[in-house]
C-alpha cells in the first residue's frame, strides 16, 4: 500500500455454464412465465434416524410434563442440619444383612462393629448422614420400617432366589408410598461355573425389574473376607447411597415422627419399690423428622398406645456434621463420626448418667500360675526374675490392681452386700446388712424396758461423774508424791547395796580362814 493506493478486490462471479446454471435459467424463465410446477415428495423429507428422533420427542414431552407438576419441597430446611436419612436393610434370615451393615460402617467410619443392634448413624459426606437399621424378619417390623424408610437395601440370596418375605415387604412398601429401593444380591461365590452365574444374574434382574421398575439399581456381592464383603464391591454401593436423592412423600412431610435411638426409664426408685406396677416416666432420644413436634402433643408409641408428651427439649447432636468453616476437599477419616448407642461401638458406651467400659480379655496371671521357662538358670537370673515379679505387683487403688482384684471375686456383689457389716464406733457392736430395726422393736414391753435401762444408766453416769473427777485428781497428786519418794529411795538403795557388798566380802574371807584351820 505504497502511496495510499487502494487494492481492487475481485467480485464474485456467478457460474453461467454447467448443469446447475442451466437448471437455474430454466427455473427463472418458468417463474417469469408462471409455468413453474410445484412438486411435493413426502418421502424426500422423512426422518433420517427414527430412534434418535423418537428419543428427542420423548425428552421434549418429559420436559413439558415436569413443568405441569408443582415439585414437592422437603420440609427439612437447608440452613439447619437435616436429620439423617433412614436406610433400612431388609431381607430373609441368613442373606447377610448384618454383614452388609458392618461393611458399610467400616467403609464410612473405619470402625469395626461387634454387634448390630438398633439404629446406627454414620456421617457419609460433608453435608450428609445416614441411619442404618436392620429390619427384623417379622410382619409388624416390616410395617414399621416401611413407614419411615427413605431408602431400602433389599438383600436377596442369589443362590436360593427370591423368598416370600421379599415379596411381602415389597407389597407393604407399595401401600406406604414406595420409597427408593436398591437390590443387593449376595452369595455369588457359591456358583461353580461362570455360565450358571451369568444365567442366574439375568433371571434375577428380570424378576427384580418386574416387581419394581425397569432400570432399578442392583449390586452383586460375592465372597466374605474377615466377616465383611470385598472392599471394591462395598465402595460401589457407598457411592450410590451417598449420592441418591430422595423424593419427599406427602404423608411424611405433613406429620412429625421419630425413630428412637435409645430410651431410659426415669421413674423414681421409691415409687417402684412401693408399687412395681405404677405408671412409668420414660425418656426417648432420637431425631425428629417431618414437621415440628410440640409439648402436650399426643403421640402413638408403637405396640403400647397413645400417650401425652410432658416435655420436648433439644439436645446436642450426638453425630454432628463436620465443621464447615474449614476448607477442605474431602472428608477425612478422623472426622467421620459414628453413633450407635445399642451396638457397643468400641470399648466405651455412654449413657445419660454413666459411662460403661468394656475391658474385653484383659486378664492378669497370678504368680503361682506362671510356668518357669528356664529352670536351670543361674542364681543371678533367679534374682532378676524375683525383682521383675516385685515390679509387677500392682497397687490395689490403681486401675490394674482393681482389675486384678475383680478377677479373684468368688461371690456376687449382692451376696457380699447381704453379708456385709458396719461398725460406727471402735468398741460398738457391728451392724449386719439386712437386719431390720422394726423386727427388734416389735415387742413393746421389751422396748420400754430397754428405754428404762438406758435412762437409769444415764442418771447413774451423771451422779458418778463428779466423784470420778475427784478421784482422778487425787490419783494424779498421789502419783506425783510417789515419784518424789521413789527418787529418794533410789539414793538410799545405792548406799545399802555397797554396804551389803562389803559385808558379803567379809563373810567370804571368814569362811576361807575356817577352811584353812580345819586342814
């Protein structure tokens, strides 16, 4: 662009030769002359891909139908910590329900459960908790679990197949809103051939989808290692349990209900001793779900009836969510909490007014029961062993000494309490446990005589007291005079002893002279 000269660009030239140009010329000429014929071929504009078009139409229809329904909102507020979702593990006896719960708890919280009893609450994420509950193999328990379950893990023995309890529980779920259901098929390691395993999986999937819906999630667990399922299989289940979304049911959204974690009888002991059949005062602890619960409301206790609540109070969360102030990418295992008051988690179990410690197999061997390993050792080694044994002696007040003393207990605490005695003063008579003062004072005459004797004895003591004091003063004076006389007598005794010694010497000398004369 020297000298500011503009560059001339070539303009587009239309094609004026060829088949396309000839057709366009004919079309323009026919259009001007109004002799153009409109052709409509319906097959020329048909759908190229039928399956894709069908999916697109179905998706658009689903989106339009979602707009027609008002979505149900969960009554649990997002800004407040929501109660844990209840996951019910159901299945016939022997399918591995307890093993599944132990495996899930181990994966989430790294705790080993000894017994699976009652609700077990565990933290599964930054903002999520679940409560695992094993459904007993009973119709009444199935009804109760179906009313409160948010997610159901339906355990089926793949080797045996579906049982009657499974179909009964599915029927109960249908009458209570049908929550989310996932299938867990166990005992797959009992199949000998892979062909038979594939065939059984296909049949079970078809039957399971027929009962629930097509596409229901299923998980396959093979063998058990150290009392738990394989880690990779349990990990796949935990991912789905942690991410599943629950659709709130209408009845649960409009009614308050609570799954009791633990209970405690707070009736006064005096009332129980007077009347064992008296009305009890019981405290229930648990998470309230649904709407709010207020005092003086009438609640229905399953299996017992309707009762009025005396008081409702909010307690600290026994299994809180991790601290949200800290910025982190994942939930560390140190912060994974577990709350299972009825399952004896670890060695310590907490109660409202007590803490129970399970010592397990902590035994202390007695010295007489120890076997000597080296009998031909030197004396030095024997001395060292004796010193070691002396070091192993525990203080009775120390924890180890207390545990050692508990091992030697032959009788129970109640038997020892019945035979125990109490002595108030040093010279008084010991009082034995179980003795009743009312029995000793049953006879009125003997009681009056005892009172009279005690009264007369007190009067005599009052009369004798001044004389006793006077005698004590005289005795003290006499003791002083006697001590002074004893000192003077000691001096006289010394002189007399010397004189007696001299006289004895004279007598001895005279005896010697007499003997010599006789000779």
